[in-house]
C-alpha cells in the first residue's frame, strides 16, 4: 500500500520542494500551510507520517506536535530553521522522531522519511517468532514486527525509540557513550548528541516503575548508558 505523508509547511516553495521529492519516491503527499488544518486532516484521514515545520502561523509546530502525540504515535519529522539546542530538545521531548535543520538536502529528508515509514510498519495478527523476540522483565521486544509488549499488551514506541531500545538491548551489559549511540542509531558520526539523552528519558518513562531509579537502562557515569544484562530473560 502506498504510504501517505502529511507535509505541514507555510512557505509554499519549501512545501512544493518537499512534496516533489517525496512523490518521486512513490509517496502519496498532502501539503497544508497551517497546524489547524493539519490536525483536521489527520482526524479525517489519518496519515502514515507527518513532516512538520515549527514556524507556522497561528498554532505553531510545538502545539501541533503536542496534540498529535496526545492522540497517536504517528512518526513526526520536524523540519526547522531553528537549530538552538533548546528547540531540538523540546521537539524530541514532546515526541518528535527526527529533527532536520534547514537548509537540508531533499534526498536526505526523503531517506529519513522512508526509514521512518519502514520502521513504523508492524505485522498485525502475526504470531511472534521466538528467535526475533528479546524478553526482559514483563516486556517482549519483537525485532521483526517492530513491537514492544508488556504482559501481552502493546506499549506504543516511536520508530526512533524502538531503534534506541533495540541497540541497548543488543548490547546489554556494555555501556555506550551518547556519541557512540548516536553514531550507531542515527547513522551519523556528528549531530545533535543531546537527542540520545532525550530518547533515553522517554524510554525510561515507558519501561521503568520509577524513571528516577531505573532498573533497565542505567547511567554509568563517565561511560554512558547501559541496559542491565541481569534483567534479560534467557
């Protein structure tokens, strides 16, 4: 089925450029120039992913993102000329999956969108294959179906949250610095390293009974983050 992407961008030339490259990649695109219209459309005909600019007239991108996250786990790629650490951390903290700073390469943006779409698709109604499932505590992470379940009930994860958790689980017992995690998960050697800490906090809120006293994802001072190996079920 053809993926459907909603582009929220008030600069017509930028919206047309993004839409053009996404359509060339076989994606069905609908572009709007306001957050209010974006939320209306998402309610009427849900999309598979949203490309969202922060600087919008009326309701800004942060407000749109907050409302989207209150209603669904749809992947959201924030595109903005605002590259301050505070804006990036706030966007990711609210629930963005990616933050792309303008100016950017349209081909790079399409690649990130395509990767997000690929990771967000799950296999509904398919039995778990035991070899693809990593179990810890009451949780089961299926690396083929891209799902996390707690006592059989699905735990919503964004594609990037899934990737970070899978990386830490695959390297349980071995600490990694934020730079190493960013390089491995984001595929870039340099970038917004602060993103890693934001995603770790988001995961802790979903996994830990008390995020302030984590049992699964530990912080080893001077060494980085580490998934507690003893919590794995073998």
